[in-house]
């Protein structure tokens, strides 16, 4: 029998403090969503959409390592994920923010997810 593979590709940005990274990223992310949305006839992107996206049940992962691990593991439990991809460059965060996000993902998030899934 073939094994069914399930993956998600999520807009993401990681920081040490969830509120700080969310507040930093919102103007960049909303500007990008507005650029894309203009050509597609979408209304302007609103903060409540963003806040819903970064909530526990939302489709964005923007926050600290602990919250991000919890969200990935919850999706794995719900959907049986075999793949996860964090798309971190939407809206053009600064080089420093991107490097910090990559560092947090590689040094904190990925190892914790792997450890939890081995149990």
C-alpha cells in the first residue's frame, strides 16, 4: 500500500518575542497582500485577518519558537503531516529579521518538532 504524504507550505517569520515579531511583520506582510490582492480584486488586507492568521487555528506561523512548535505539532496531529515548509520572505523582511528567523527555525523549532515526533 502506498503511503499518503501530506505537507503544508506556510507564510512564516520567527522571532524571540511573538508580539514584537507580529507587530514588526504586519506592515510588510499587509503591503505584500495588498500588492497581490490589487491585481486579483481583493479588498485591502486588514489587521484582523492577520491576527486570525497568526492565531492557533490560522494559516500563518509568525511568533516565537515555542508557539511555532506547538502549531506545527497540532497540524501534524490533525493532518498527519509528513512535510512542513516555512516560507519566510513574503513582504521582504529585513536581512537581519530573516537571518534571525532562519536561526530560530534551524536551532529551536526543527529540533523540537523532530524530538516530539520521535516519542
